[in-house]
C-alpha cells in the first residue's frame, strides 16, 4: 500500500516543499530511504521504528521504501521523522490516508514517541500559506512560531499519538488570531545615558542610525567604542511586522530561535575576529546563514576590526552593496537577505596610544600604516561615518549630570526616517555645493566618498527638520571622514 505526506526541507532560510512517499510491499523487512537524504534523514529509520513501537503500533514485517521527492534535491535535518512515521502508519492502514492530502507535517521523533522541536518551522508555515495548505502538524515546541502569521490551522503535538489523533479527526487546529503586533523597545540595560562624555561619537551614532549608514569608530582601548556600538540597536526604529517575520525566519532556519512567536527586537551580532569567511557570510555543504544574515535588519559589530583576516573582511563588500547573499551549489542556489548596519571599531595604531597625551605612542609611521592596511581601502570607503573616539578625561568620568537617554534619541531618529520615506530628499543649496567641492579638492575624495558625504549630509538635514541641505550639514558630514584627512604622527610633528 502507498501513502503520501507533505513536508518541507530547508534551503538556506527558505522552506522547499517535498513529498514523503511510503510504500509497503513484499521483501526483506527494513526501511530503505531514497531521494538524496543526508545523514540525519538516513538515521531516521531507527528513530521512527522505535517511536512507532513505543506508541503501541506494530511495525509491518515487510520492506518499507521511503521516497523523498523531488529526488534531485538534497534533504537535510531530522524534521522528516514525523512525516515518515505517519506515512508508514497510513500505508499500513493504522490511520486514514486521505487526511494527509491537505496537511504539512514537520517534527523530530524521540525513541519513546515524543515529538521534538525542529528548525525552520516559520518558513514552513509561510510555505504552507503560499501553497494553499489548510493545516499543519508541528512539534508543540514550535506551536507559537507556526501561529505567528495568519495562515493554516496548526496542530501542536507532543507525541506521535497526538498526530495520530489529528489524522483520526479527534483534534481541532488552532489558528492565528488577529491580535496586533507590538514591537519591543530597546534592550533593557543598554541605554545611551550610561555612556559618559563622547558627545561627538554619540552624535555620529545618531546620524548613522537615522540614515542607516555604516559606522567606523577609531580610538584607544577603553574609550567606549564597544559601549556605543552595543547601544545602536536600541535607538533604531522598532521592527515592523514584515521585518520581524523576516528576522524570525532567519533565526528559525538557523535553529537559534529560543523564544515563542516573533522576534521583536533588532538583532545585534558581534562575531569574534577569528571567524572564517564562511562563518561571516554563510555557506557550507548545506548552506546555512552566516553572521551577515543573522544581523539582517539589525547591527553587525566587528570589534578589533583590524584583527580580522583581510580576506575575511573583504567578503563583506558585495553583501554591503546588494543586501543579499547568493550561495551557489551544483543544481541549486540559496538566497539569504543581509540588510544590516555595519559598525567597526579599531585602535588607531598597534599600541593603541596614538593621539593620547598621557601615554606616548611607540609605533613608527610605517607600523601605523601597516596596521591600517589590514583593512582594505575599498571596505573602509564603504563606511559613510568615520569618527575618532578620544580617550575619556577625568572630567568626563566624574560627570554626574545624566546624559540624554536612548528613548529621546530614538524619537528624533524615527522622525527623520519617517520624513525620509514620506517626502523628497532635501536638495543641496548652491552654498552647500561649494563647500562639498572644496572638500573634494582638499581631501581628494573618491566618487563613492562624494556620494557618501551627500547621503550623510541629507541625513543630518532630516534630523534637524530642514527642507534643504545647508553648508553646515555638508561641513558636519565631511567631519565624519576622518580617514580621508591628512594626519601626522606625533613624532613627525615634534620634528617640524
């Protein structure tokens, strides 16, 4: 007898539809799986056999063939355990096969018949909605995730017997309610008011957040670069519903979803500098999302950026431009979104004391140049906002007046972004154009840097509610190009 069960497998962060076909026929007893299964799918035979027996059913003493269609697509993960088990029970006559026609089934089985959480449940729910499938059977641990968006009815099951009860018509599905989505505010305990001093760096952080500009901070150790970076996500506008669905899909596919329902805060990722290029942008034999995709609609922070491998950093150049990673394998391609705000932090030199008055820098000019060259020029040019963060003074450390909180800054940023979406860009005045041309001639800015200064200046104008981009906006934007300014080493300055 033959039974067919709808299911899905992951390709990157996308759920791909597939059919689990189960045939019971004469031959030596055993379960034989075909259709390019990976190791986890091949091992499902032992889990399914034990789960069926421990649920009180008899395994048919015949040859059982499991075909995973389409046959030319590699299948991965343990989420096919439950559809395989239900297919065997349907082919053996233990449950009505016709009930499987309009169901999508996902779940991993334990040996005792309990159903465990699987990654990719939300992408599968979106697939079911787009395919017109009316019901799903998922692990109880994935129940809230599958109900996050309106779509098919969801059966959250804890045991194989619960799934059997669904097929016998003994359980009714739950459906998503029309409750309004409520995004979360900034993460607790990470407020800009906790950062003492650094008014210039805070202003740069606000400009970067308002315009979605990539930010580079250069300063000695202990000046507050990491504190500032970790508070950027808290002043960005809250996640919208569609953005939240996209971010949750990414974390669901990566198996990193640890809370029920949709994620409501923007992601913040801070990988260690020993990460590989594949870990950063994604990939592998079966493509998985990397840090750039895990930071989608959020912040990717590269602390001690000069310590990352140069070739590792250069793989960021294309994602920064396109907002999309395409990983090609023989026969298929995985597409993963990666629109994020990049924040880099690095020391001014090898010893970290360049520019400090209390600690002399021990680095020769050639050492400083070699240290800066660890990050390629084309990547540095993609940072619209480049700011020097000085060491804190004793007066800053002793400051008792509360600094501006993140909520106040976030209000200004939300207003600027709303104005950017709702109205035209503030045009540059003739006086502003003259200031810009002078800066290009004096600093030797590239065409990319020219456009970057214009973008930042327009963001500054929007933050101030101006209807045009004035010379002061251009001048402030030029100040955020610290790497383009001619600088002298203190040793050189002393010799002049």
